[in-house]
C-alpha cells in the first residue's frame, strides 16, 4: 500500500530546485532531487552530462589505446571469441576485428541513444515494480526521470575511466573493464569467465545507482524507501545470478 498523504516524503511543500541543484543534490542530498521530480520531470541536464562524458571517454580511448588494441582486447576478453581469433586465418582474424570495430564505433557514436534506451527499459521495470507490485502512485514518465538521475554516479565512473586510460597499458587495456571500480578489474585475465562476469557486476558505481533508483522511485511513488531499495536489490541479485550462471555454462 502507498504511504499516507501525511508521509514525510510528501513533496507539495518542497522548495523548487534548479536543474543544477537537482544534479548536485543527487550526490549529497538525493531526497530533495527525487521529491522535486513530482513537481518537474525534466531530465535533460543529467542526460547531457552522461552523454558528453561518455563521448569524451570513447574519444580518449580511441586516441590513447587505438582501434587495434581496443578491438583485439575486447575479443580476447570473451573465451569463445578468443579461441576463434587464435584459430583464425589472417583474413578471418581481420574480418573479426573489422566487425568488432564496426559494432564498437556504432556503440560509441550512439552513446546518447544507448543511455536513453537502457534507462527507458530500466524505467519500465521501475514503473511495473513500484506502481503494481508495491502499490505506489507514479507514472512511467516519473520513473524515467528517476532512472536518469539515478544513473548520475556513472558520470563519476566515466571521469575515473578517462583517468585510468592514461595510466593503463594500451596493449592490455580492456574496454569491458574501463576502471578499477569493480572486482573484475583486479582479477587475472586467466580467471574463470564466470568469476569475471560476477566481478563486473560488483561495481561501486552501478550499486550506487541501483540504491539511488530504489530510493528515488520509492520517494516519487510514495512507498517506504526500505521496500523500494530492497525490491531493486533483489531483482539485481536475480539478474546477476542468471548472468553468472550463463557464463559458467
């Protein structure tokens, strides 16, 4: 059941925030940002921040590491692709690298679209979970705004990833592990693939974003924050277990 109208998370008396204040408060006082979403569902500023930093990271990676190292290391990070690459003729290897480069170029150029698509899907999950499972009062548009703001810790990860690029060895840099924010970054490349997949999921900034999403969605939908965070974390655990199981198969 949703919280009563007299709940402390009621937003009617909250002071209006500027776009910059909403971004800053996401890190230092997130309740104010998420309360303000009931007043204004604008999400353009965090989206621009995420997209621009994503582009800067991609540009820096290409300039500092180079396409050959990026594509080769990404392929070798996947056991099946690494085996295929080792057994391939020079022509086949060149084709694999060319196809991989094409996908990576499209992903990098389309960073803003990737951000929108991912958060649109995540917002759909939030909306379903909080509006129907937890009985909250919210809309999809509000959950989409929550998802975008909750993704802001990834902007910090982009900055750390850019710094990491300049201290990492280009010949071994793996774009799938861009920064030391997760356990997999510190594992040996020879570690079991399922362990690397699990370690990738144990990412400081991803977990921060998940907690923010649960907390923010709870405030916006007027349910207890503890229930909201618990729901998001439980779904995340199930997803990680499935992903790890597939990698171990």
